[in-house]
């Protein structure tokens, strides 16, 4: 049985939850899903310019976990851009949940 997920502090919500390539109908696109915790890690690290330790502290997780979340987010973002996929940001029941504890809301 896997360990239960720890809560992550999510302080920012995206201004848009869906991005897609221009002039391609949505029904023809594959979709890549970026979780809210991955969105938050990208914002803290790449946009705000924080070190991983500071980003991890802001989210209430370990530096290693922050690094793993950030690597996953960057892979998904690169996949969407390089392969022309739609990017959907989602997570938590009914949108933004503070703290976000995974898809099942526990």
C-alpha cells in the first residue's frame, strides 16, 4: 500500500486553466494535464526565481519532493509545446483547494 500524500500549500490560482495551439480544433488535440501543485512549483521556481529550498518551504514539502514535482511539471509543459498538445491545469475538488492534498480531496 503506498504512503498517503502530504498536503501541499497552493497559494496561487492560474488566470487561465486551458491552453491550446492556435487554429487547431480542440477535438483533434491530445491533452497534457498539469496539476495545481506542478503549476505552483513552476511559478515559484521559474517565474518568482526562488531556489528549490525556498519553494519547498513555501509549499510545505521537502526539497526533494519539490524537485520531483518541478521536473514533472517541466516535462509536461515541454511535451505540450513540442508535440502540439493542449495543456489543461487542474487539481483538487471544485477548483483551487488550499491546501491541495491530491485528486481525491483527502
